[in-house]
């Protein structure tokens, strides 16, 4: 009956501590990679929807502007062209403001990972997170 007793001593303790630290690091790395994947998915969705919106909005605006200028061709074509151009400028400013708002609202990059690392550091120092 030679049951194996758990190892004790300095080296066994260091080995267990190293294994625990490696497991902790692996968990944090998995969290960081998950956050990176989420950010890439978010960015690709925004990019694809933006490209589609810009393409179809451009076609719509172009055809609408052409329709307005043609409708006023005989009487006030320069006024119609000026109003259409001013409208384009207004929409461009509004679109720029929307993009700034969207970028300001995006989640902070690696927010959960940095928060977990902050908690880990506090725990190792013996503080309450």
C-alpha cells in the first residue's frame, strides 16, 4: 500500500503557485481574445452597413437632385442647383455628427480585460477590489 502523499515543501508550493498563475494568465488571455473578436465583429458590421448606406443614399440623392434641377430647368435652374447643393452640405454635416456620436459611444477597447487585471492586482496586494 504505497499511496502517493501530496508533495509538500518549497518546490511543490512554487509549482502549484506557478500552475495557478498560468491558469490565471490563460483565463485573462482568453478574455482579451474574446473582446478582440467582439470589437472586430462590431467594426466589420459598422463598415459593411456604412458602405451599403452610402451607396444607396448616394444614388437616391443623385437622382433626387437631378429631378429637382430638371423640374426647374426652364425657370430657376441656378436657384434649384444652389438649393440642392446646400441640402447636400447640410446632410454631410449631419452625417459627420452621427459618425462622431457613434464613435464616441463605442465600448472601450479591452475594458473587461483591464478591469479583471486591476482586480487581480488588488487581490494579490491583499486589497479589496
